[in-house]
């Protein structure tokens, strides 16, 4: 229904060290899906770069909020960048569970500066 956008971060050797993708899922909602950061580059801000690009794309597409379904092991990274857990953990239908839903409203004040 909506076209996806893909994001990547490269190191100085031009190797991909982080990726994410996203797409609108409803008129004003945007989904973050598939974020991954190479283990050697975790906790160094790569996820923040990816989320910043994703939030910018969501705003370009005039979305009000972003949601995702992170694994339990990734939840703290999502929370670090402003997402709030909005469901209990579940395994059903998930290949790499447990997962939960997270949600974040986009800050329109930030958008206009």
C-alpha cells in the first residue's frame, strides 16, 4: 500500500554497520521495522542515526507517530530514543520473540525548527 524507505549507516571503510526500514501503515502512522546494528558498533549512536533518519522520513510523509514491534532484547534501545512500550510481550506470530509493541508521537515543535 505504501512504499518503504531503507536507511543504512556506513563506516569509514564503506561497510554497512547499521540498517533500518520503514513505511506508512495508516494515514498518519509510520512503522519502523528491521533495525539492526553490527555488534562491533552497538552502543555508539548508530541506532540514533537510523532512528533520526526514520523520524525525518515519517515527518516528510506527514505522519503523527511511529510504532514498531521490537524484540525484548532491543526494547531498551527503542526506549532510549523515545519509544514507549504499549503492550505486554508476546511470542505468537513472531519468528524471533518475545516482542512487544512500542509507540512514539512525533514532536511537531521539533519539526518546524
